[in-house]
C-alpha cells in the first residue's frame, strides 16, 4: 500500500480508515453496501471538481467561484434541455464549454491584472450567483430526459453507480496530467517559485490560464452529474461546494500555499469529507454541528500544512548555515 500511496497520503488514508471504523461501530446502517454506494454518488461531484481545484491550488491559486460555477452550469444546461428543447447530449457539451469558459475568464483576469485570485474568484462567485438567480427567478427547473437522468442515478448491473465510473475516469485523467505531462511539472514549478519558473523558461501566464481552464472544465462535468442525480436545477444548488472542494484538497495534502499535493490525495480527502458527512447524518447530528466539525477539520488541515512548510524552511536554513561553516 505504501508503494502505491506516498507517506503523507498514507497518513490521510489511515484517517479515512479510522473514520470508517468509527462510524461502523457507531451505526450498523453505515456499513451497509447500499450506503457505501450512496456515498459514492454523493461525492462524485465534489471528487471531480476537486481534481480541477487541486490543479489551481498546486499552482498557488484558488477558485472560490467553483460553487456558483456549478449553479450556473446546472441552470444553463437545464434551460437548454427543458425550455429550449436542445438534445441532452448537446446541452451537456454546451454546459461544459460554459464551465471551461468561466474558468478561463477567471485565469485571464488573474494573469493579466495580477489581482489576487482570492479577490477575483470571490467577485466572480457573486456575479455567477446573481446570473443564476436571474435566469431561474429563484424557481426550480425539473423533469429531464430519462437517458440524461441515468448518468447520475443509474447503476451498472444494479450495483455500481455510473457516476462512480465518471469519477474514476476523471481521477485517472488528473493523475496522468500531473504525473505524465510537462504541464504537470510546470504546475508544481509555478506553485513552488513563480520567479524561478519564469527564469527557467516556463510560460507562467499560459500555465496558470490552463489550470483555471481545467478547473472550470472538470467543475462543469461534476455539475452535469449533480444535475442528473438531483433531476432538478436551482440557482443555489452549488452553494458551499467551493468549501467542500477546498476542504477535500487541503485535508488530502494539497498545499494551500501551492507547489505540493496530488490528485490521489485530493480524492482521499474527498472521501474523508464524504464519509464524515454521511456518518454524521446517519447519527442524526445537527446540521450546524456538522458545519462546525467540517470547519474545524479544514482549520486543522491548513494549520498543519502551514506549520509543516515553516518547519521545512527552518530545517533548510539550518542545513545551509551548517554547510557554510
């Protein structure tokens, strides 16, 4: 197992195992096969979005607009299918183009204006929230083609959720991009040291733009699966997903300071968030208590990440001083 999962990821994986054991003991309903497949369906969107989100974090950025990117993708795709009569396949393709375009727009504003990604994407989140509401008027859109609904609700052989297969495919693509392409190496290089990356000949603007574009693309896929699973579109559907994605990535070892992390780690973090939410819900824990717990989990993960970086920098300085002496 340790050969497949790196040391830090192995520690996170053991946290996941501990959570599963705890909830299995606390509630017999948790260990039912149906519940595990239910968790798989629930985390599909967050898992897919987290793959794209991890690219942005690794380059040293952040995208707080992910939640309402999901909302707008869902609303537009739903209107295309329900109100305009567009075939669901074409509607999904247009929805993915929209999501990719939003991601590229975020990246373009950031690289051209040099405004902090936090501010740009927070502003974009508010814009997308308003547009989503204006399109729907606050009303739900529902009743879609049965073939489309099967994407999020269907099962293969009555056992494996189709959405799980989409998640696995995206994970494989994400791992390939980070580990087997030059762009993956560039993501890490920019996250570790932007100036050094520039001096090495890396087109920083292009790579950052690519990271945000991929984030938007993967987010749109997650949004379409969520629409299919819910069989309903509302302007507030994606609210809070940016927090879940950030939590999943940071808990999974993707550094909020950039330059570190893996797709596999982000997915393990996503599983931790999914298991935590599901287990607490089964135990009938108050919704607001759940929010407090998730917030604490994110806080602990960020503090741990920051302290680890400070410790590593301190060790490097001590080694440098000893080498000089």
